């Protein structure tokens, strides 16, 4: 049976909200909400945080979690995850973004299951249907298109597939990428060794590095995904209010 490990990359120097992984949300550090959701999965045999900062490591271990130190030079989360994975015996690694505090454990399991179901896939990731024009045109919403076999063709911040009429309607079929990845461990190590690629740098999307090097990326479709964005103090307060409501209901 495949051994599956979840690794949560967590750096301290977030661009717009430094130290956000340690900010208190509903009584515990933000990173521990993501950690708890990963621990609630059925398929992950082990969950750990890969960080570049002793403060995050201490906070995770103090809360009863597992964390390891990595270097501070990684350009993307998957590179940090790859460094941590090199010291771990496993078959599949699931990269769960540290600020995904509302991610459903079932989505994490589904991402791992993609590689169990598709022996030829190097990676797996998830998507959900786009339902509004605002989401379709928002450059902060990453879109994905995939073939009939469910393999990724391209990811972009631009609206894809592009409508020649230039409008989004109820009939538009477009998918939002959910930022979670499963990797076969050996492929993840190779991925990190490739280094940043031209398309990755152009779109600022690490998964394009994999496509440029010929990776087969299986895409699963989730019914919905609550992406709670936390990049500003206002968004942090919104997250606090939402989690307080959910824990009191």
C-alpha cells in the first residue's frame, strides 16, 4: 500500500502580510488550522510543516504538530516541500498550502487519490467550476483547462478557455484551479531540480514548470472550494469572524 505524506510549506515572510502563519485565528495560529484539516484526512499517513523560520517551527511543535526546518531560498512552496520530502520515506507527497485554513479534508484525500487511480500521472491537482464573470476575469484566480482524460493542458491567470465573444455566460465551461498538489515523491525531487521555467516565471505559477518538462498532471474536479484569502488585515478579521461562527454553530 502506498505511503502518503502531507507536507505544508509555511514561510514567515509573506509578501503582503508577514508572519501571517503565526497570526491568531479562533484561538490558535493560522498554520494550525490547515494542519488540523490535513490531520483529519483518511489517506495521509503523516502530516508535517516545512518552514524557514524557527518561530513557526516552535509554534507548530508547541501545539502538538510536527515541523521541520528548510532553507529560506525556495522560490515556491513545492520546492520547499521537495527539500523536506528528500528525508522522508514515502510514495506520494501532498502539498497543502499553509493558508488554506478552510480546505476540506476530502479535497486533500481526493488529490492523493488521483495518483492512486492513475499510475501514469506524475502529479495531481484539483479544480472547481467557475460560476461568475468576476471570478473568470480575476487575474488572482488561476484557471485550468484539461483534456478528456482529465490531464492538465494549461494553467493561466488569464481567462481560459477564452470566449471569442469575450463574455462569460451561464453556458461558459471554465474551471478554477485549487492550489493543492500531489506528487510521486521521485518526481517531486526531479521537479525541484529543474529550476524555474519560462512559463512559470511569466505567469508566476509553479505548476507550469511541470508542464514545460512534460509532466502528466491529473486534474480532479471538486463540487466547490472555499478559498478564504488572507493577505491583508481586513481579510484576517473576516477569517476570524467566519471561523468563530463555524465553531459556535
